[in-house]
């Protein structure tokens, strides 16, 4: 199939500006001449034949009898008379003005259209690089371009900047994902191969070690599936009324054996009835993740203080430990996939690095948000804001 070659934007603009400028001036001049030509034809058609013949003769040489010539003009045309002859001085002047104005209009039009074409050209070149995989490509801004084009180019640059960040995060996520999935799989395969080769006996203890790795692998795939659903906006929630304070207390009871093993004290301060409508199972996951993180990375024999109260149209839940905390630059990275900072919170390694990203996904699916900060007293504080609905409180009372 033959591909049609299309002109560049600059040529496209130039052709249309030239056509518009030349055409407009010629049409204006033609309309002016046509107006006088039609008037002249109409008036001469109404003249008596003798007067018309006399006027034609005089118009060829007005100086032969100027008084009679002007008398006929004043009688039939009045002050609006102008001869439609192209050779007359008036129309020669008009022709000269046309010749002068056409280049002027063309030059000024092209001068002011050039920034528009240049900005489009730079955007096209940048877009082409993006299609070839250079996601961070930026289009240089042209100062004299229209405001809409400047805004469009700036938005394009913002978009490509985000694409570059997403690509970087995606590559890092894929590398981390491959590593996390490979580790338990390699351990399980190695242990099974050892039993097949007779290095290990197929005892319940050895089989239990293999099962533990496979369970870890299964948990990883479930967590990745949940995150994929959340990012696609397809995380299904079992929306039912429940009380947040009761759910937190239930999660404390469930995780208490782990806390006792590390001498960590769990305290829910100032509990009050907090009716909420959402998925109790998913929100329970969030609370469990935050409690397990505090136990895993907090201080041996430390404390985890939890508060739950109503603040400015939201429920505020805060989980504050007294552990080593994290480095300030790590705070924005905490809720990304596979994020860990084991140097500062490394009493135990372990975990998939997906917990906080899952907690963020669940909170956002409930219309809330989650954040972390470093209190002046030390440790790490994680805050959850969830929407408060007065209707939920009425349902709870009824």
C-alpha cells in the first residue's frame, strides 16, 4: 500500500498563511472594484442613449469639456463616483497597496506562527523518542508559543517524567519479585533434591521444611494478586458494618503470643465505640501487618501504643512503637512493593516487603489513607485515616 507523504507542520502553516493573506487581499480589492463596476453598469444602463454616448466620449478625455463631464457625474453618480477602469490612478494605488500588504501579512503571520510550529515539532520529536522507549524524554519549551501549547508541553513533560519513574519502579519491582519468588522455590527444590539423592532422610521434619517454603511461596503469590487487583481497581470488598475498636482488640488478642515471645507490650489507649462500614477481614489484615511489623522490627521488650479516635470527619488510628525507627529518606519508600530498611530496623529480617504496600492498598480501597512519621520521642508512628459516616453510627446505636 502506497503511503501518502504529508507535509510538515511548518509547511502546512506556511501554505495556509500565504493562501489566506494573498486570497484575502485580492478578494478585498476585487470586491471594491466590483462594487464600483456594478454601480457604473447600473447607472449607465439607466442613462438615455444620447447622454450615455456623450459621457463615454467625455470619459476618454474629460479635459475637452470638464464642466459637462462633472455635470453628468454629479447628476447620475453624486459624490460616490469612481471609474472602474483598472488604469485609473485610484486603482493603481490600490494595486500597489495590495503588493505591499501581501508580503507584510505573510512575514508577520509566519513570524508569529513559527513558535507554534516549533513547539509542535519538539513535542513530536519527544513523543517519537518515548515510543522508542526513552520514557524520560522532555520536550524543550518555546517561550513565544501560545499559553495552551506551553501548558500542553509542560503536561507532556510531567507525563514522561512519571513514565520514567514508573518504568524504574516496575523494573525494580520485577527484580525484587523474581528474587522473592526464587528464594523459597530454590530452598524447597534444594531440600527435595537432597532427599531424592539420599543426602537427607524424608522425615516429617524435612518435609515440614519443604512445606514451610511452599507456604511462603503461596503467601507471596496471594499478596501479589491482592496488590494487582487493588492497582487495577478490582479489589472486591465485603462491605458490612462493624466496629473498628472491636476489630483492633480482636487482632491484639490474636497476635499476643508473638508479642509475648519478644516481650513487646501492646496497648490500646482510650478505646471508644467506632462504628464503620467496610471489609472487616481486609482491615484486620492492615492491623495485623502493622502489629507484626512493630514486633518484628521494634525494640526487644518494647511497647506498641495504639490509639483510635474521631478527628475532623475521620477516624484516626495511630500505631506508635519505641523501636529504632527508620532513616528519614526511607519514609516515602515505605509503602512501595518490596521496600525494606533492615539496617535500622533489623533485629529480624524476614517478611516479603509487601506488607505495608498491601496495607496502603486496602486503606485506599476503603477511601482512606495511611502515612508514617518519626516522632520526636523516637520509634515509628503509622497513622491511618478512614472516612467517618454518621449513618454508620446510627446503625450501630440501633
